């Protein structure tokens, strides 16, 4: 008698079926069924294992764990910082990104400096291709072993036998469990394989990095299912036309999700960008209207970015609003404020807004720079190139305070800006020593006058 039972489960509502269905009869969602296996033997015997489960007093755990040994550094500072200060032993990290963005390159470089045994499982490329890449990246790690394998059981077996400290799975979409009938890359396979790898990581105390491709609609394949299983999800992204790559933590059980790491792709691999502001401002066009620089905070770091606006007359009834790297609804609010409080007829203009360098701004501190860039474009007057501005804009056109203002001002000064326009909030004394001219403004009209004239 077979002890395995195959079933298909709707990932949205949990409805079970013995065959795959395109539409769930229970919750009516499409394409939501994933294959799962259930071991009857396991279910029956699970009660008998109860004596292995025990209660542990939290206080006593603290005494037995050596916290300093929980994390280790990879020697790749930007990567370690995004993870919250290094890799946690026994954790599973998912690195997701578009095809060809540099995921394999990043992980090969990350493991290249480790002194302990690393197994790099490749399901996509041949051993020769990995060698070719590692030669290009000048990697000479004697502890790095390559395994060309896609069968999950073989991979688990080898990991258990070899006992490495770090494992890289490139990529999860190519790995399969032969107990499931689904092809590699299906939701059921991906979830099953990740769960096994997660259990192994915890049991053997191995850090496992899993590479995952992003599907066409931007989801990490296996709609969100993977994100819940793993400890940390990192998104590796970048603009095709730029050599910058941004590593961002989307979920982190062991650190902040605000940190970003910035890299630049070169022939010999990814290089860390220690001073991102300089890079993001390097292609600035001086003397052009519609551009204003603002200091934003990414994680704990200040970064100066360039806000670019282009305002053109609209000949049709519905003017266009297009944004890249800035919230669309926030732009609509700011346009309404400019129209109502400052009398700019923006309802008859197309507005295109771009944050240069592929950066995404998700804090209101860039409001002031966005408004100033729009006014600069509409009037066709260039903003002063050595002035930057920061502040949240309220609905009545007032400028509201922002967090970490001193850090932002210091960064602007470091990059050679002569003047900064800020909200009229109380400043800490460290700023009084700075050479940069600080202008505090209460409302939008004054702030725009200050930078355009
Ligand atoms: N000789 C080279 N010089 C400069 N950059 C290169 C060179 N070869 C590859 N690259 C860069 O590396 C990128 C591909 O890196 P990699 O194979 O690590 O990406 P990936 O995300 O793992 O791709 P895939 O989705 O195919 O697995 C290319 O897009 C390119 O930017
Ligand atoms: Mg790859």
C-alpha cells in the first residue's frame, strides 16, 4: 500500500482536489492550485514523536547561546549591511531579481572570501560556465565547491555528507523533488524544495542562499509563497541602461528592511559603491531647468538624488502624469497644492517626473524638491545647481519637518553644496559648525523663490 498521497491545494483558500484545476470551485481564483504530497505514515506517527518536543525556558536559552558567533561576515560590506550586519548561521536568504541582473555574479563574489566550506549548487549553468565566470571575477577560493545537480534529494544528501557552512542554490526554479509530478519551477515544486532546504539549514546550522527569478508580473515565482518560508528576502534590481545595481531587503527576520546596498557592474564583477551620492549625481546636467537635488535617507545612510521634472502644455483634455521612482498619488497631491496655493495651471500641462539613477523615493521629504523641479520646468528657469532642498509639503503649501535633518545637511555639505533649503524646525548643534548656508522656509512660495532666484 502506498504511503504517499498526492493532492492539489488552492494556495488562496486551502481547497483540496485530487486533480489540478484551473479555477478554484471554492474561492473562484484562477491558476491557484499547487501540488502537495502527504505521507499517511508520517501523519499517523506524528503523535508518537511528541516526547521529543520539550518546553525550554527563555532565560536558559540565553545562557547557552554565544551571540558573537551567530553572525559571520562575508567580507562584502554592502551585502553584510543589507543583511543587518552579516549572515546569520542557519538562515535561508532568498535573492530575487530579473534575469541577467547579476544574481549569480553577486553570490559567487559573496562566497569568494569565505574561509569555510561552501557548496555552490548550479542547476542552470555547467561547471565550465561557472569556472569561466569565476576566472573573469578573479575568484581563487580553495574552499568553494561546485555541484551541478537539480534533484533535491541528491542535493540534500550531498549537503548532509559534506557539511558545508554556506550553500548557494542557483536557482530554485531548476530544482525538483521527484516525489512531485509537477515540472521544476511550478509553485508546488518551489515551495516543497524551499521547505526542505529551510529544515536542513536549521538542523545543520548552514546558511543557505537561494536564487529566485522574478516572473513577468514582478512577483518572486511562487506568488509570495516563498517569501513566507524563508528568513530573509533580498531584491537585486537595477536599470538595464545603468551599471548600478541596488540590493534591498524586502523581508528580514534578523535586521532592518530599510538598508540598501549599492553596487556597480564592471567586467571583473560587482564593485561596492561607498559614496552613492557622488554616483547618482555624476551625470547631472548643470544649468538645465527642471532638476533639483534632495538628500533622502535610505536605511541609515543619507543619499543625494536628483529629481527631474518636465512640464509640457497638454493639447488634449486629459493631461498626462508619468512618474518613475516617485509615488504617483503623492505627485497628484503636490500638483493640486501647486495649482491651488501657487496658481500654476497644471491641469493644462503634462507632468513627467523622474528620479535619476533608478532610485525609488518612498518618503515625503522629497516633496519640496519635486515641487521646485516642476516650477523650474514650467518657468524654464534652472534651479541653483549648488543648492539642495528637503522638506515635506502640506496641503496648504506649508513646509513640514523631516527626520534626520542634520545627517542630510552634512551629506550635502560633504558633496560640495553651498546652500540648503530646509523646514523651519529646531536643529541640533552639530549643524552650527557646518559651512553650508542653511535657509529655513515656512512655505512653498518662499522656498521656491530661494532656489530659482
Ligand atoms: N564580460 C563582461 N563584462 C561586463 N559585464 C558582464 C560581462 N559578462 C557579464 N556581465 C554582466 O553580468 C550580467 C549577468 O550576470 P549573471 O549571470 O550573474 O546574472 P544572473 O542574474 O545570474 O542571470 P540569470 O538570470 O541568467 O541567472 C550581465 O547582465 C552583465 O551586466
Ligand atoms: Mg544566474
